[in-house]
C-alpha cells in the first residue's frame, strides 16, 4: 500500500511532478501577489508600486520560460494520442459501415 504511487483524478501518478513544476507554482504565486499589490500601489503613485509591478512582469516571464517546454511536450503527446484515437475511431466506423452493407 505504501509503495504504490498516489494518483491524480486523471490517472497520472504524482511522480510526473518535478522541481520545475514547483518553481512554476512559486513563480505564479509571486507574480500574482506582485501584480495585485503592485498595481494597487502604482495607482497610489508610490515607488514600491512600480517596483512590484516590474517584479510581477519579470516573474511572469520567468514562469512562462520555465513551464512552457513541459507544456509543449505534454501537448504534443496529447495531440499524438488524440490523432491515434481519431484514426482508430475512423477504422471502427469504416468497419461497421462495411459490415452493415
């Protein structure tokens, strides 16, 4: 029981999570906090607002650069599986239509 990996609702194991994902989560939280407080302080025309807004933009860009390669890999795997599924579905439909005639 203890040696089986915990599964997410989609059936993927938690072993797919890595340090890159953790870094992206942290950068996401930093970006959200900085944009929220930065824009508020920016509207009050405080120098810290400019600093936090700039930090939010930098952390959002870093988050994108960190997580984008993994998202592209996952997306290409999904597209490949979807293409295979659609081809299989076409074969099944073709088989059923030739069987009916």
